[in-house]
């Protein structure tokens, strides 16, 4: 009998990073298209359906004829202002199917593609244009929220990089940097709180970053920011890992509550359970075939109404995990970002990331003053040789310095 070939699915295998990057390109392309569709009066469920259709179309264009699984790593979700978790209503729920985008609303758009089980998920927050921000200006508290979220996300990425990985200077300076202890999860939360409080905002309670693996977006390690009671993270990033990095910021206290909306987002677990109902078995069979272990919306199943019945026993038997709809406790606006990153010996690479914002549009008197944080924000996230020369050529405004430096270094990865 021939020996079974063991495939290395880690980042040591160049094919793994290639597949992650291919999935990421699709995710970012679809995200930017969906953002363009998000205008006042647009119907949320219709936008989600169009986003999923585009994800499927783009995924179908790559790795044609190859015997590998590919598809959606996270369905298109569009969450209104106070919603924290991804929201994807159903057409069969009349009231929720009628929900449209309102001017001045902070919405969160999340989606993702996967190739061969390597998922790249991305989320961005945007403001639906209104009379208050004509001329593309974001005034006051809207600007505070998006700036706090942007800079907190930039800081978090830098705090997650293993010590000394992107250190420059003399050999002695590099050794000294590498000898530093990594930031603890408590310290990470403490530093992020300094940033968001500079803009009179708060971190969203129990915002979680996960280790990504093949066919798994909630690995054994996780970082929990502003953890709630009895909640704690486990482990820190290391070279050779891919992570899903989430940042959530609220204009209010950041405390959360479970909303009354129907749970429509689910994910298969590794639990096996003898389902008794034929409808449950049929629903699970379709889920396994279409989505594997990646999240899906009930609206993606062939018969939405039958799916609503079929998932009940699956959830009760822990065969499916349901993602309850969670929002801000006081209904204050919330912004979220989600970035899929790879950590290599050359630092961190953003695989799938929200578009870099035009910070010149944000009008607020608030700013970050903490010198330690400002110094960290100036650091690149990856090793690069020509960042300085590129910066000189482009002559970018100082307000954009952080994201441009990163963009250049990740291009050179």
C-alpha cells in the first residue's frame, strides 16, 4: 500500500501564503465593491446577497480545474450603527428584510473568501453620507470614532509583532529589542484604552482576535481586548502564524448586550451528534457540503424557511454554533475593523485589510498625545529597504504616515 503524502499547510509551504494572498485579494476587491453600494436607502439583505454572489463569482475565477475546496470564508454582513457582531438578515423575516441604510449611520461591512481552507476575512466601517458631512467631511463625534478605531487598530497590529522582529539599528540594538518581553494581553488593552480615550471613546467589551489555521478561524490561541467578567485570552502571536485581528470601538461605554434579532449566522463545530429529525440531517448535509467549517448565513441555504427549522436541533446538539446578534448596551454607535495578517521572519504582512482611510476628512480637536504610543505608531510592521525613498518621492501628508509606511513594508514582503 502506498504511503499517504503528508502536506505541510503551515507558512513554511509557499503555496499556503499564496492561497491566503489569493483569497485576500478577492476579499478586498469584493469589500471595496460592496462599500460602493452602501448608500442611503439601500436594502441590507439585498446588499448581503449581492456581496455573496460577487464572492462566489470571483472565487470561481481562480484555481480552475484544481481539486481544492474554495468558497466563502465569511458571508457578507452589514451591521447598523449600534450593532457589534456581523448582521445578515433573512428575506423570510419581513420586518428585518425591510431594514435599509440611514444617512449618518456607522455601518460595518464584513466578508471573506477561502481557498483550500485558507480564509481571509476583512471588515471596514464607513459612514453613510448625510447632509452633516457634505463635501466628504466627517465632523465631531463621527471623526472621533473612526480615528480612534483606525489608530487603535494600527497600534494593536504593532503590539502583536513578536519582540525584535522588525527592529533596525546596530546588531546590539537589534539584540536588545529581541530580548524584550512581548506585551501581555492586559498591557495591550491598557495601551489601546489610552488611544481610544484620547477621542472620548471606549473599546468594545471582549473584542477578540483569533489564530487562523486551515479550515479554522478560531484556533487555540486568542487575544481578548477589554475582557468581560470571567473571560481571558490565551497565547500570543508567533512567527509562522496567521491571525484574524479585530478592533471594536464605541462612542459609549463599550458594554454589550444581546439583541432580540434572530440568529442567522452559524458555523459547524467538530461535535458529532445523532440528529433525529430528517429536516435537521438534510440541513446539516447541505451545510457540510457548501461551507465546511466556515461561518454561513441561513439565507445562503437552498430553502431559507426549511433551514430556520433544520438548524434548531443542530444548535441544541452543539453540531452548529450560533452567533448571537450583539449590540452596544446603550445603543451608541460602534465601529469595527477586521484584518487578516501573516507573521513571518520579516515581520507582519496585512493579507486582507480595510482600505486606508483619508485622514484629512476627519475634523476633530482631539488627538493622541501619549509619547510612547506615538513612537510605536511610527514603527513599520514589516522589514523594508526602500520605505524612506518611497516616502520622499510621494511627499505624503504627515496625517497618513502610519498607514503608508505599513503599506510599503507589506508590499515588500
